[in-house]
């Protein structure tokens, strides 16, 4: 219990730091909330999640990463994740307030 409060956020930050760049390169990136900004960064800024420029000479570059069709998909999935997590946390804290 002494380390539980600090350990869990550190584990989540570390896992998102490792998983989000890998998942953001896949077509199912919208299933992980942390991968959405990394994928949108490819289309908007032209930078891959590993920090390399999004050009054919880069190791993990594929042409579909820089297509603008992913921007509305990313925005919609971000909004969906926001409202889903907001609703879940709202219900959780409403139950806590009643207790």
C-alpha cells in the first residue's frame, strides 16, 4: 500500500511510452487512446512516433502513415474515448459520493 499510489501511475506512463509508438503505426491505432496523438503527429507534423521524419528513407515509414484521411478518424476516436472515459469515471465517483 505504501508504494501502490505512486507505482501504478509510473507503470501506466512507462507502458504507454512503450506501447503507444508501436500501436500507432498499425491500422488499429484508435483502440489505444495513447496511440491516437502519436498517429496524428505523422499526418499533421510529418514526424514518426520514434522521432524520425516521415519520409521514405526512414526505417518505419509507410506511405499510409502520412495520409490525411487519418486525421478525422483520430479526432473522432479521441472524442469517443473522452466521452467513454468521462462517463465511466462519472459513474464511479457518483457511487463514491453516495457511500
